């Protein structure tokens, strides 16, 4: 089945590619761009049109979805001269699924509005394996009519949509808050497991008790298991990207005058892991730093 909606998609990394694949499987026609064209080859085999520039993914009044690594990458695809916003034009919608600074979302929203288009923030919550299975959620904020138009698209490839209002920056603020809690949970679990192991208690037994009662949730169940199994050499979310997010959290806290003492602890922890050559680990790899400090 082909749905009567053609979508542009920019960014075919570990998160973007499975979303693009699922859009094609759902029947959408896609124009895709990635800085490394080889990543688009399998999508071309599925029927996607591969283009040579970010703006070429757009058509006037259409929808472009992007999922790129950071603020600089996102501003680059929009273009110095607003090539993407100009191509989208009146009524066009840019759906940004990246984790970025709220101030960047504000700036891009204004740039799209100048051309009569809309910028909708929809940062994705979920690891690549969950995204591939269509189990991710989206934190969405932007113009109400634009959100109504893109909702069916997000519903085709994800499990839940949480609405954070009409200011796109608010969705990114919420995503940073969520990522802070995940990173803090990883640190807390890693320290707790090191504590009990140093004192002769099986940390797996503690994890089983906690993840089925007090902390019966995916973060403690899945990340806790990764920590115990030392599964962080096969990254689903790289430690270097975790540090990027912690820095965004700290900048947002500073800009709003919000003391976040534990964010400083996390930044130092991630920096230490990077310094010890663990940038390509999963972000649960900070557990290796904690174990080193504990002499385990």
C-alpha cells in the first residue's frame, strides 16, 4: 500500500535509518539524504529516492523529518541561507527528532516561520532496537495544525506521542530532563551494584529484586541488565553522545538559573570515561569507570 504522502527524511544513523525503513514499510514514499550516501543504499532498494542535498528532500508544502546527531548538524541541514525552509515554503513542516538545545529549537522555529512554514520538535525517546520495533515515543511541540498533520505519520512508526504544547523548545527541554534521569539512573545503579559486590553480595540478586518491585520499569530492567552483563562494548547509544546530552543539560540549566549539582557529577563521570578511551562504549559504560574506582 502506498500512502498519498511523500516525505523527506534526513539522517540515517542508528535512530534515523530504522524510522525511515518503517515509514517505507508503512507505505510512505520517501526522499532521503544522508551525509554518507552508502547508508541510503538499502533504503533505495526498498523504494526510497536518494537525493544529494538536504533541501532536495523537500517539496513545497510538504513534510521533512530529520534525525541528526546534534545542534550543528541540524543547523547545517537547514542551510546557511535557509535552503530547506525556502524549499518547504508556505505550509511546509520540518519535524526535528534530534536531542538539541531549546534555544536552537527557538531559532529554527523562527527561521521556518519567515517562509510561512512550521518547525515541530519531536525528539524521539527510545534506543535503536526499540525504534526498529516501533516501540519508541515522541515528545512533540509546535503549531497545533502542524502537529495534527504529522500525528498519523508518527503513529505509524511509534508507540506513543506526548504533547508539550505549541512552543517547540519545550519538547526539547522535556527530552533533556528525561535524558538526565536516565543518565542519573545508570550512575546510581552502577554505584549500587559496585557497593553490594564489594561487600560480598550478588548484584544480580539485587537487580532482580529492584527491577521487579520498587523499580519495575524498562530503564532499571534493561539498562541494569546491560551493566551487570558488561554489555557496553556493543553500543546502542554511544557514551560520547551521552556526554553531548549532559553538556546540553548543563547549558540549559545555566541559562535558566537552575542548580543541577548531579549534572556536574555526571559530566565528570562521562569525561573520565572518554579520557580512558571509552567513547565508543554504550553510555552504560560509565559502569566500567565506577568499577575501576572501586577496585573491581
